[in-house]
C-alpha cells in the first residue's frame, strides 16, 4: 500500500489534491496505506486531517520514500529543483501538477532527472481520466462515424482574483489549456502549431500581460484540425469539447467546478437524429485511482508521459509565436485596453 506526501499546500494541494484523494482513499482502502496524508509547505499550514512536516527530510524519516507517492503542487516555474531534492531523498513516484514544464529548457532538465534517478512521473491532468473523455476516445477508436475531422475545445471561466493574487502562471496557455492539449493529443496524435494568440487581462485599471485569453490552432499529423480557446476573463464558466466526424458531431460538456461532478454528451448523427446523455464524471478522483494503481505495479512504463512532453513542446511553440509581435500589433493592443 502507498503513502502520500503533498508538497505545496496552495490551492492545488489543499483544495484539489487533498479532498479528491480523501474520496479515493475511502473507496480503495487496499491501495492506500492507512494513516493521514503528509503535507509540506514552508509558507502554509496543513489542511485538516493532514500531518504537516517541517521538511522533506522529516517526511522521508516518517514514511519510506520508496512506497510514498509525492504530489508536487509547487508553482509551474518550480519543478526541477524540488524534483532533484526528492530524488536524492529516495522518492521515485511523483505526480506533477500541470503543465509538466514551462519551457523546453525546464523540460530537458526534468528529463535528465527522470533518467538519472529512475523517476516515475505522472502529470495531473484529470481530463485524461474523465468519463467523458473515455466515451469520446471509444467512439473515435470504433470509427462508427467515420474519420475525425475537427476538434474544438472551449475553456472559459473568470479567473481575475486568483490571477491577481498569484504569479505562478506566466501566460493563459499555462492555466487551462494543458487539460485540453492532453485530450487532443490522445485523440488525434502529435501536431504542429498553425496559429496562436494571447490577450491581456484588464481589471480595475490593472493590466496583466498575456493572462487574459489564449487561442491555439493545431494541425495533427493524422490530418485532424484542432482549435483550443481559453478565456480567463469570460463572465461564465464553460468547458465544452466538440468532435466533428464524417457522419456525426459529438458535443461534450465537462464539469465546471467541484460543485457538480456531472458531464453531458450530445451526439448528432447524420440520419439518426440527436441523443443526449448525462452521467457522473468525478475525473480527479478517478485519476487518483488510476495513478496509484499504476504505481502499485512494479512495471516501469511511462504511462501517458509522452503526451505531456508533446504538450509542453506545443505550448512552447505557441508562446514563441505570440512573442513575435509587430509594433502595430502592440499599438492595437494598447488602444483596445
């Protein structure tokens, strides 16, 4: 059975990982070791029911590192250094908050650490364990409606307060888009970035560059075209995915918050009419079941790590395209503020 250490007790660690882990632990007792989850953050106290440790060294003394899964919930620009510290203490199973890295240099550093220490890395993108994603993948693999032509993902939600309070994400590409990218790559394979755009966030006279909205167009090597849009200034929440096949359009809605773990899927098939289904989709809890079950096995498979390596490459390419702006475009952005 596996122990748990959460490193970083900000929103991801305290409000996402810890509660969903508690649900997973309650329904799979044979997978998780008894006793409270350990948590470490030099700047924050632990959550209720969690054992706080003052250092990573103390955590290693309390529970054996080789049978402990570490949840690395530090900001995305702090990855390689804590990974190396954990590796030197004997930890090998590490779940990293998305995205895996912010740029290719950091990605290369993480790759070197993985190879040197034999790290088993998992990236926390619960959409890959979503019941909705599973249904979409099953339809695609069955070829029931012919070839997949286009894929569109809309991830809209207001994120003004959290963006003002934290500088952990440098661009809007790093917040919601990694979820969509993981699903797009799983469905349609590797891709190249055809176009990318970033907008600023403006609130109460404050301008936050590159943190408003992100748009990305992909051309997959399979011929599928993908559009991903994420607006962090939108007035309403929406997480919608649409797949256009030769003979049908599938439109899915992922749960938008912890308030309701329900997804919906509409299938509009040519000559068959439209059907709609509503079903439970607690993706993050399901993600922990799958993640810990994989770690409980002795095999050293990469899991879906290659998907996230490709996602970082595409994100870096998109950011590079957005960094190249003409003076005229910068003037237009300023005037439109």
